[in-house]
């Protein structure tokens, strides 16, 4: 009996030591290193995904050693909004970072997720691209830049290292830079791609120039594969391969027309490979470690918002409740997804508004601006030779069928595709009677997601800018203060959501503050605070001889510091009213009474979409005259977006004498996005903008690059000269 009891106690003790290592005094299990290898502008165009044109031996080998995920989707088909979701675990449409190259002010709960890893003892590095729609705070990374590497960590310290390989970026397809040409020349015959053997998507014209771009894209993938191989060799050389979980993924789809910037699979479906060494599999997925065996293929739906919680889970760090994704690895992976979601908003200087939901078979697309064509000009995109070729052939009337779809004058309000039968998403099933149940299900899923996540995309950007940063004024994070009794010192900041970085002495490494610190004699404690979207605080110092505050006091903040735009917005019914009004899109004359009624709504964004609805929906002369009278009154609306929308409509309806001065005035507004809205309208009204010629010429020198681009586009359409630099970037105006 005594022997059995002793044996039982030994088993119980061993179990407690495994489950609760700190409580038992046992050493905690070794934490894994995590390496992210991200690439740019690339779909799953790899040998391991069955692409016979691709030459990717290093990536294919990585796939054979780990798990190949086949249904992974970016939340946005362009880099900055996509990376914003990756680094925060939140949809960009929820935290206000959805417009390309905006300066976001996320809600105070939002942080860069590596901060949680750093607080848990990880060494976190990023080499070198951020592009989060906000400047990364000092608490995000231990090292961030071209030299950032796991090799900078303390001995034995676990690391999370990100390497962003940019060789496959859209710009490289068209680049003739000498350094790139030398790299391409180094490719062997087997690594190069013969344009004649390219298998083009059916929506591209089959011309030598298009084939050349396609082959160059694959040559860049070959170069990228070499870089991946070099990183993996470094991991091996450092003896870390068996201790490191390796991820490989792309930030969105391929950087060619109808790929990047579009919410179809070609723009959002990406590769994801994860290699978990054998010794780490039981901890990485305790319930099913065999699912991580080499050569495994996983078909679960995965969204980019799932990356942050999954990475934290692998490190044994609890994810915050405000994350909108779910872990697909770790001790408690979430249930299999039914849907993944994507969004498109302003791309550089050009506005559009699209949302999409996809399940394992169908993709539903909701075009909230169906009146603008797919083929809007975007100066950066239009430098791509393939895009220029498509525009040239369209202007010559030489595109038909799938190749002409991109140039339709308008978009349908709804699109539905069976991705299994129609992988290029060319046959819209939204109007087919036999698919109405699917359409209803997908439409409902998207509407519910927009409501649940608080999608702010329907708020015009000038209105949202004022909401997130009133008066255009950048707020500054308040300086940290020191509170303590005895030798322990706490560091606090009164700015809601602020993170605090501290270090012991000049030149020491900054750490993320989490627990009280104890400066030793002769040491000076340095601290600074930051909140995403705010200016950082000044650095403050504390020496042991200083007297900290004896007890914590309640922060005394003005009202504007106590609330944020998300809290203020959620107290209103604005988003609900916007969705309700936009449900009338495509309903023709039945929608007009609702638009007229919404012109007097208390919320400016609702009035704005009422103006757009009337502008696009009035076709009968009598109704157009009534709308002209109503919109004339909106030329003095308090909202600049409403005024601009009304002025553009009136210009189109022949009242430019009355309306054009409103657009000219808006072109000098202090707000960049108000000027951008005005420049957009002036570029769309064609010859009617000619009286504004001097003002457009002045705007062509604007401080905002995007305003300059649109002003020059309008000038070129009016037959006016533009600078050589602008002329090289500007496309021939689309006729659609």
C-alpha cells in the first residue's frame, strides 16, 4: 500500500509539474522561436501549390517539411490595410485604417501584437517594412529596420522575427533598375521563364507585352525563392531550425491587373506554409499534433486577422479579448471558419468601396459604388505595362468577352461566383434564380459582419478624418509618471491605451513596461509613452533619489481625452442608418423617396449617400429637376463631402455655373481628403471643369501627392500640359 501511495504521489507530482511548472518549481517548457517570412504581391503561384510554371525549390522543400494551407485569405487586396490587420489582429474597417495610406488613429485597446510577445520575454524584430497605416510605436519591436535580425537577442532568449521580402512587389515587374537587372541576369536557364510558355488568365489579352510581364513576375518569384533559401540556411547555421516554427506567406494576391486591389481570389487568396519541428508539435497543437506532420495539406478557411492570435498562442501568450481573429494553432484553436471577409476602399488617389465574403465554394461581392467603373485610373497601377496594354486595346475596340469585362461603364451592385466551377470569377450568378438561396445567405453573412465589426467604410473619408482627429490636430501621448512606495516603482500614463517603454540607463535596450521595476543605486530609469496614432511623449527620467508619487491618482483628463472616436460612434445609430439607406442601391425609382428623405438626416454621411443616390438614380426629367432643386440647397451643407457630392451632380445636370465654385473652394480646404474629394469630382466632370483650369493648375502643386495626381489627370483630360514626371505616370484617360 505504501509503495502504491508513493507511486501515486509521484505521478500526481509529475502531472502538476507539467501543468503548473511555476507552482511546482519545475522549469517551464522551452518556448519556441517563431520566424515569419512574408513576401509581397503574390498569389499561390508556387510549385508546391501545383504551378508547373513556377521554379521554387526552397519553398517547395519548406512545404514538404510542414503544412501547406490552401484556403488562406487577406482581409484587403493591398498592402497597407492588409498589414494593418496582420499587426493588430483587427479588421482595418473596424479600427479606421481601411483607406490606402491613411494616418490611422485606432481605438485605445489596439496595439501591435508583438508588444504582448515582448512583455512575455520574446525578442521581436522586423526587417524591414511596416506599412501599418500608422507609425509603429517604440514598444512594437526590439529592432526594426534593415539590420533587424534574431541574432541581436540575449543568449537563450526566444525570438519572433519577421523578414519582409519585397522582390516580388508590383513595381519590380516593370522596373528596369540596373541592380534588379543584374539579379535577373543571375538566374540560370532553368530558373528563367519563357513568355511563350506562360498560361495567362482569360481576362488578359494575349500579347507579347502581357506575356513578358507574366514571365517577369515568375522570374521575380525565382529570385524570392533564393532569398527564402538563404534565410532558412541562416536558421540552420545558427542551430535553431529544430527550435523555430517557420511561417511563409504573402501580403495579398499578385501585383498584376485584376489581382492586387481587387477582392476576388486573384487579389486575396495567398499562400501559407508553416513548418513546426517534430519536438514542438505536441505543444503547437496538443489536440492533434499529427496534423502538423511534414507534407500535410490543410483546407480550413483562414483569415489574416487569425495570424496574430495564432502566433501568440504558439508562444503561450494569452490573446486580448478585443482581437477579431481566432487562433488556428495552440492549446485552444477556434472552430473552423465558415466565412472569410475582404474589403476595398480608396486605392491611392482613387475611391471605390467594395466588401466581400467567401466560404469554401462561393464568393459574394457587394459594390457600394456601382456607378464607378472597375477601370478607374490609378496612376501607380497604370504604370504597369500590362495595364497600359489593356487600356490601349480597349480604346481601339479590340477587347471582347472576359477581356472586356474590366472596362464596363458600371459595376453590378452584387456579384456571386462559384469558385469551384469558375475559378477566375467571371460568371456573375447573382441574377440566376437557382442561386438566390446562396445569394441571400452570403448577403446576410456580409451584412452581419459589417454590423458586428462596426465597419466604418461608409463614412466619407473627410467626415471620418474629422471624427478621428478633430481639426486635423495630432494629439500627443502624455508623459509617463512614477508611482511607488518602497523600492518598487510603477510607471503610469494617463493617456488611455498608451504603452510604456522603459530602460535602465542611457544606451540600454528599451523594454515593454508591465510590472513594477526597481532601479538600483546609480541607475536612472528612463521612460516614454506612446499610443498608436498619437505623437509619442517626451522621455522622462527617474533616479532612486527622486521621490515618486506615493499613490495612484485618478487621471484628470478633458472630455476629448477620455473618449475616442470608436466609443463616440458606437453611441449613435449612424452605421445602422447607413446600411439601411445603402440597401436601396440598385432599386431604381423605388429608392428615390428614401434618398429625398435622407437629405435632411442629422448625420452628414447619410446625407452624402442620399446625394449620391439621387445623382445616380434620377433618370426621368421631372425627377431630375426635383433633385436639382433639392441638391442646390445642399451646396451650403455644413459637410464638405455633401457639398462636393451635390456640386458634382449639379455640374453633370448642367448647373455648373452654380456648382463649380463649390468645387473650386473645396480645392483649397485645409483638409487633404476634402481637397482629394474636390479633385476627384473635377476630374470626373470632364470639359465642364475648364473654368476651374487655374485652380487645377495650382492644385497640381499641392502638398498632397494624391491631390496632385488627380489635378494632373484632370488637366491632361482638358488637353493641358503637365510636368514630364507626371506625364510619365499618368495613363491615357479611360473612355469607359
